[in-house]
């Protein structure tokens, strides 16, 4: 073997040795690179417990009632208007709340020269009376005396007619009382016959009126129900005599907003002495009462999408149950079915 072949064989041997050395490195992958740390699973965390505001369903009594403040108002009032014909309003002498006497002038329509014509006829009547006396004193014949008498009688008839006409143009108070209504018409406005102009109420007979904030608040109140009253620390007794369902149609037309949500309360034993219009009294009317029934607080009841339901806690889990309710008071509600005594309901 010559020198050239020996050199070539030596090079091949070196290459082979290099490959043998590199092979373990290749097989070991990236053993020379930094190794990644092993992923550690997060620790298991117990879910936080929910603290509910609970109340136990119990049996008890429940009462539905109407409470509030009522005020003294006159029992009887008279609606005043022009009967035969209307006219243009000349002036109104009173306002709501004024105290008036029987016969006092309250309002008047324009009568043109009527007052002047009456004054002129009164003068003519005085003249006719003097002429009649002159004729009788002068010894005149019976015909002259009769003519003078007829002249005076004719003036009296015309004067009486004008006075009646003036009386129909005036509205006077038929009683001693208080003005409770005055028309909104101003002087110069035309008023029709039978159109309410003024209302005057009798102060000698008073009753109570209670006006609710909404009509449905008194929907369960009926005529004849007893009313517990308290005034200046004194307990009294009253009785419901009018509800929105029993208001006369003519009264309702005058003030439908008020009377559609008001009650009138009378005193079977007579109204207390020394009370005045506007004095106040605390009232309480029991409309319904139930004993030994399932009761929960009102704030445990939930409503929505046509359902009435509650949330109850069962095995530490919240459940939703539909319920049927009965009487509702301001703080509690009766449960007819859906839950049982001892169940724990969740308050809102």
C-alpha cells in the first residue's frame, strides 16, 4: 500500500469516529439545552359559601287595613245656579273657604239698565201714591179716584216684575255656611242656565272625608265598615257611609278625581263638639283579617312574567317555587299554597 492510500484511509477513519461521537448527542435530543420546568396544577379552591337572609315560614295572624288622616267637612251642601236663563257674569263676591250668612249676595249676572229702571219706577210709584192722595183729598168723583188707583197698581205690577227679574240675576246664600266651590268663570264670561256657579255647605253638621293616594288602596272598603278614630289622644268610633262605588253621579261629575279615591265617614254617636272644618283625625279601617295561616314577610315575595314565587333554601341550594297568595298587609302576605310551614324563604 502506497502513502496516498494510507492517508485516504486515515481520513475516512476520522470521519467515522466523528459520526460515532455525534450519534449519542443526536439521539439524546436537546439534552444540551436548558430543560423546561414541569407544569404544576393549580390548587383546588373551595367555592365561597353564600350567606342568605332567611326567614322561616310560620303560622300566624294577618290583618289588612286602611290607615291615614281624615278631615272634617260639611255633610250637606247646596249647589247654586241660574234656573231660568243664563247671562254674562258681572261679578262674584266670594271665594272658596269664605264664611257666609243666609241671604248674602254671592254672585250676579249683567242686567244692563235693570237697576236704573227699578229706581225710576220706584220714583213713579211714589208720585202715583201722592196723586191718589190728592184726588181723594180734593173730593173728586169715584171715577177719578179709581183711575188714580189703577195708575198706582200698574206701576206696582211693573216694579214687581223688574224686581223678580233682578232677583233671578242674583245668587244669594240660602243658609249660613262655608263656600266650598266657586266657578272658574271670570266677569264677562257667559254662564248657562243650571250651570254650577257656587256651592255653599252647612257648618252645623260635619263628617269626615279620607282621600287615598290611589283608588285601589281603598278598593276593599265597603259602606257600613267600622272605623277606629283618634283625635287629640281621644278614641272615637265612626262608620263608612260612602265609597267610590256609591258616590252619586251628579256629585262625581263635579270632582271625579277626588271622589274616585275618597271615603266619607260619619259618627253614629254624633260628631265631637267644638270641631271645625279642616280639623284632622287619624283613622284605621280593618278590611280583612285571617288567623292561624301561613305568613311570610312581603319582601320575600317575588313577581315577574305573570308569576308569583319565592326562593327557598333546600339542602343549602336555592330553589324557586310558585305560590298562591291571600291577604296582603303593609308588611306581610298570606301564603295559600306553594310552600309549607318550616320552609326557609330567602328575603330580597
